[in-house]
């Protein structure tokens, strides 16, 4: 069901471990949870197979990344808010589409945050509908400068902001929307961009804080990653 996809071109720090898996949700069977030693969460009892397969793929990617880091088989259950519950001393991030699952982990003494997000390319009609919910004014001004098609640029900005959310939520512990950040300086050649907080989230993460995003563009998806630089 799972095929590992090495991505050495990411140039991650050696103390961050990353896994990307390709999978086929139509091959899902519930017994895979037992086979892979991943606890089946009670909140998925009535879920459709596709949702169960996505959860399984994400958690399997996470356990593989954790093994690379610790040489131990460690579970990643869910917190009450359904965010991943990482082992003590470890931080990480998980994301998935209906065909790919990704995870990255590190020790929290070496990195303050990690964020990862993978998204299928959003359809143009949907991108038109949701752009107003994703973009702030400065992003509207810069649209079209990347050379990407409109729907791909919207997808990239969406993914970058999701990546930031996953990186900072563990420390701020509250929801924040797309209007809290802006994405700029997108460089397709280097696969990099900058994301800036437009509003303060906490005493640590205040308006004006900037983060460097790394992204990879594929035929069917975009992958965004964020770590301290």
C-alpha cells in the first residue's frame, strides 16, 4: 500500500528527518492498522475508508520518520484537539493528500518548530472562489509575479500558510486564520519564499516575525516545509 519516495533535493538539516510516502487509498484495509502497529483511533470508527487510509498513511509516515530519529518504534496518537501527540522531547509535523503522506521530526532541543504541508493542485474554479479567504491585500498586489498559473499560485500560498499554522499551533495553542500571515518573495527557481506574520499570535510570535518556506512543485501537488533558519 505504501511506497517511500526519497527526496534528497530538499537539503534539510541532518538533524531533521523527513519521509514521503505514496499510497493508494482504494487498497486500504482496516487490518493494516494492526499490521503496521498503529492504534486505530476511536473517532474514526464510523469514518469512510478514504479518511481512515489518510490517517493511517500520515501516522505511518510519522512512525518511520521517528524511527530514523530515535531508532525506536514510537506511536503518534492524537491530542484532544486531534493534533499529533509527539513523544516527549520531540516535535514534528504531518500532512497528506489522497495519494501522498509526509512527515518530518526533530528533537525539540535542536529546533523550536517544524511545519509541513502537501496539497493537490486546487482547481481553477475553486481557487477563484477561495482566493478572497486566503489572500491579504499585499498578496493580491503580487499575484502573477511568480509565473505560476493562478490556481497553482493560490495553492502554493494556501499550503505555505497551512505549513506555518502547523509549525506554530503547538506553541500558541489556538486557531489563527489565513489573514494572520502573508507570503512574499516566492522564487520558483530556488523553491523558496518568505512568510510574515501580519498580526501577533503570542508574546513570542509577534507581527513582523518572518519565516523561510521551502517548497517543491510536482505534477499533481505542491509540498511546503518550514523549519528555523
